[in-house]
């Protein structure tokens, strides 16, 4: 497997990217690229070995990037609003265009899954299929108390959580954490959902959700089942948390490879 790290410059923004290529693979072979979209506290490195598992099993190149404000990418300069994921989707579209990705899949975890679904609703010509892992499709009452528990852990003296996140986000660690924590618990965010976008999606969607997701209920994935008009495949995993790809990596990769075909 070959690894290529690079920075991609977009207007006023620099994004850190990592391309994983199959053995003897090149980015210009014509193979579709799987673009991975990380969660609300994530980064390229926090996917751990899951992208490598995907490449070996599916034989496709993977593009990972630190979303705006995360990891090694440019810091976020504006406060988040209700439409912050829609605004970030514009940046995702710019990145895909800058890299000239003609055919691609999107694989998103948590709010990265939300980002993938919002992008799919725009009917981009090169998008083949969408895979989501614990995607958020609406705000719900159970989210706030669980995130507040994480805030308490983060703010403890000598917090292990904070030290762990500092490894990935450095001096911007507090900005990353509070952008996520304060947005998802804010009063203005309680009306957030992407139900309108789900109704517009025409590409096939594969969605995973853990029955024991510590942040959200199965309503998140039921919205995909009920509202996406085209082909969809739903997998609810028993004894599974908010991270299906870490709890059941072999099963998740196997299902994804079959879905991709």
C-alpha cells in the first residue's frame, strides 16, 4: 500500500489530505476513490487502521482529509451556525473539484455521515454511492446530556480525553472540542435536521448504526430508511457503540465491499 500526504489549497483554506493506494496502484488508474469524512472530534489519524482495511479488502484508493478546523488543516475562523454542515459541504465539493475526482464514493462517520448525505442531495455527477457510520440526520433530546458528560470528562484536571485529542489537534484542541460540544448542545441547534436532503438522494445508500450508540437513537438511521427514495441498505448492529467500524471492523468492511460490488 502506498501513502501520499499532501496539502490542498482552496480559496482561503488549506486542507491536509492523505491518499492510500492499493499495491502498485496509482491515483489516475480510473478506479473510483473512496472519500472518508471523519466525525466531529476526528481527523485523518483517528480513523486508525480502518482505511487500510478498506483498501486491502476493496482494492480501491482512499482519500482522507482533515476537515476545516481539524488536525493539520486550516483553523476555523467563523462561528458555527445552524447551516455549518451545509457550508462545509461546499468546501467538500471544492476539494473534489480541485482533485478532479470523476468517480467517487463517500464514507462518513457521525457528522461526517451527515456531510456525505448533504452532498448526495446535490446530485453531483461523479458520486456513485454513500456509506454512513452512525450518521446524524436530526437533533434529538438524548444527544445533549451525553455530550455534556463528555464535556465534564474533557474539563477535568489532567483529562485523559483532552490529552488524547491534543495529539491530533495540537494548539487548536480546545477550538475543535468546543465547536463540537457547544454547537450540538446549543438552543439554536435543537431544530437541526437533514430530512429535506434525504428525500432528494438518488444514489444508493448503505447505513450502519449501533443499537447501543451512546449519543443517538435508531431514529437517526430510520430517517434514512423512511426518507431516502432510492436504494438503501440498513444494518443495525447489536452490542455496538457510536463506532461500528471499530467495534466490528471485519464485518463492516465486508458489507461495504459487497455493497460497492
